[in-house]
């Protein structure tokens, strides 16, 4: 399997130095155009395991624009493992073509099931998933967002020994798996700051499932109202950032984190170190449908285009 065969590392790009701060960005988004950033890391050891077993079927969960669903579909195809995606929202069944993510998943051979929000919330307890578990003898379930112990192990490969020159490392937090991997692999004197992309007061508890270290903090003031919520100001920041650095960000994860980092520094609220490494975790496969959404709402579109 080509994708996960070599242990890749990404480049650190010096971004800016102002007011005595040095900020570098680790371009994990460039690891792969679709299985970008942390989703590549999180799936690596899971799929290496699955591909060694016979006739495995992998089932997982995601929304119509889910980076995790797209990455799982791709990893399944690459490693010749059958995949099933449980998609949030029955209405998507008739409009797959409106989501390049779902279109892509299907093209990789992922079998999609569209369920109500209620059934989606039930996850493996839902009647559909229960029926699939009975039907498929070798069904393996990956949690929504892909976080498990093997995912954390994969995320431990994001940092390299050279990254020890930084005193502070920032990443986005959805389920906390990426942050946990970074914490586990960072030096004890380094400080990890996770920027939450959603309002979940239990995030720290999730991270603590995978680490007993304490040199980390979750910053939850930059969720912009919750998961996949955004404002005109955020979109404008992402576009200004792109114009200045030619680095695309997404409005769900990385845009919120960089907005937060810049604002905290500019308003003298940054309490961590001055040598900062920011992990660009990817998340750019959903930009096209996002632009359609922005257009409908009369908001500026994202300047980044994937081609
Ligand atoms: C999924 C995702 C995250 C969140 O990662 P967790 O390990 O769930 O915290 C961050 N950034 C991007 C771009 C993602 O797609």
C-alpha cells in the first residue's frame, strides 16, 4: 500500500515574526490532497492492521462534508479494505452530487447509508448499524473522527526531533486525538495548545484518555459558535491570510485556530512561549461545497481553489 507505506514528514514553513514571536507552520495539509493532514496520521495504523486481516469491512460515521469519511473511503480503496459510511442526514441520499465529499467517497467504493440525525446520534446502537454488525461477520467500527489508540499512535509521528526547537505547539481539536498524539510525542518542556473547533466541555477528558501528561491546554474561545459555524470575520481572516502567505485554511478547523493565535498575540493575551509551531492539519477537501454554501448566504467565498 503506497499511501501508508513510508513514514512521511512534512515541512515547517517560517510564517511570521512579529513582536518577538516566531511562528512556523507545519504543512501536514500537503501530505496528500485528499487524505490530508491528521486524517492520514489517524488512519495509518488502523488500516495497516485491517489490511493484514481477511475480508474486513470497516464502518464509520460522518457528515456530508466530513474529512474523516473522505479519508476512510480513500484509505479503504488503497488498502483493498471494504468501507461503509454512515452519513448524517437522510436528505443527502438524493443529492450526493451536491457534496463533492460524498461523490468522492462513492467513487472510492465506499458504501453509503443515509440516516436521520436521531439514528446518527445513536451510532452503533442504531438499528441499521446493529443489522450491519449481524450481517457482516468481520465488521470493524471506527469512531466518528477516527480517534482511537492507533490513531493517537499515528499522530505521534507528526512531530520530528527537529521540532524540539519550538517551545509551543498549536493544533486544532475536534475529538482530541491529534492533540493527544502531539502531547505524547512532544518534549516535557514543550507546551501544547489545542484550539477547540466545537463546544464540548468534555474535550479535556477525551484527551486524558490517551495521555497522563499535563503540559497542555485547550483554548475554547475560538469556536465561532460551534462545529462548522463561522462568521464573515472568520472568512475574511482566512482570505487575508491566504493573500499574505499563500497558505489555504479551512473555516471549520485551521482558520479558527490561526484567527485565535493571531488575536491572542495582538491583544497581549498570549501566555505561552514565543517560538510557536502551528500544525496545519489539512481539511481542504471540503472547500468547494463550502464556497457554494457561502455564496448562498451572501458571504465572501474562500479564495483558495484546489486545482
Ligand atoms: C478532523 C480534523 C481535526 C480534528 O482532529 P481531532 O483528532 O479529531 O481532534 C483538525 N483539523 C482538521 C483539518 C481535521 O480534518
